[in-house]
C-alpha cells in the first residue's frame, strides 16, 4: 500500500539569542500515492526540516500537513544519512526492530526480516553485527529495516551521501529495483541532481532560506530505470534544466551565509570607540 502527502502553506521559525530565523515559509507540495518525489535545494533551505515534519519528529508553526486520508494515519519509515543501526543487535535483529516495537510475533518478524534481507542481498550476513559490514551494506540494512516495517510512506534523507561513488551507484539501482516491486510513496532528499532525475517521478526544487517549493519538475523518463539512462540526451537535458534553476538559489544561499556571518561578527564586536580587552 501507499499513501498521499499534502503539504499546505507550512511555515517554521527558529528562535535563538541572535533573533528569529524563518526556516520554511508558505511551503506547499502534493505527493501522489506510489510516487517517488525527490527534493533538491541549496544547503540550509529546510529540506531535512520538512522531512522530519513528515515523519512526525518535527513541529511547524503554521499550515497543514496531511498524510493519507487524514483520519487513519499511514505508517511511515525514515532512512537517515547516518545508518543508525544498533551495534549490539545482529543484522537480522536490526531489520526486525520496527516489527518488534509493533509487537509482531517472533517467528513472523524473523520471516519478514529475512525476506527483506534477501531483497537487499544480505541474507548470508543475517547473524553479523554492524561493525562487520561495509558502509554500503550498513545502508542496505537500514533500508531493509525501514521496508520491513511495511510503511506506506518511505522518507529518505540523503541516504547515500556518505558512500563512495561506486557503492552509491549500486545502491541507487538497488533502491530502484525494490521500489519498482513495492511502489511505496517515497520522499527523497538529495543534493545530487543526477540522482534526483534518475530516481524521481518528480523533482521539487526548494528556494534558499526561507525555504519554499519553487518549481516541481515532472521526470517523464521511462521506467524501469538503470544507470545507463545517465548517458541519454533526455536525461542530461533535464539535469541541466533543473541545475540552471537551482544555481540562483545556491548563490542566494551563499549571500545569506555571508550576511549572517557579518551580522554575528558585528554583534560580537565591542561598541564603537571601545577597544577589545
């Protein structure tokens, strides 16, 4: 099963001793059931903040977020950039953790966990511990754990960012294969434009802070998709089109960082005419 996501005019502010920072402003986005939505944008634009709101682990100050029909909340699962595995649990027990928290019986959760380990090609490592795995293998365990919990919505926050290029490409193909089979609703955060176009049905571009959805690009490329798609003209034209739109936001974000740094430096300086001690 999969579920829709509707975000309407969501805003988020952070308050500190330096004042108020508006992280998100009037952010609206709709994700259809079974859709693979990728979100890109400059650093600090609120991508991860928005994802945490969808996961129910982050609050917002205005607007609404509706998952599914709004009355029967769909099950969600999140995959982080950090693997977030329990070092004292075996691979199998890590994958079965969510099911255990839902009080699924031991035999059933072991069967489900083994099934998802098989889907990510790690059955023979079921009895291993996280420290015995490579980075790519750990992330496959994290994905298997998320899927084993049988979510209707899968949230992914730059899950492959820490991997080397070769492993990252393999993981992209692995994720595409699993998604084709299960068609979960996915919201996927990434800084990599090529990754967004390869994976997504749509790519949502966010503005510099305060973040909002600037443009949603439909990715009308055939499925199933494979890495060879990167060599096609249509693929590279889409990447370039989105990048051309993004570069203005990246520059705006850098200008903000310089402005923020200048204001902090000014606030830390002694009053005019006084010397630092």
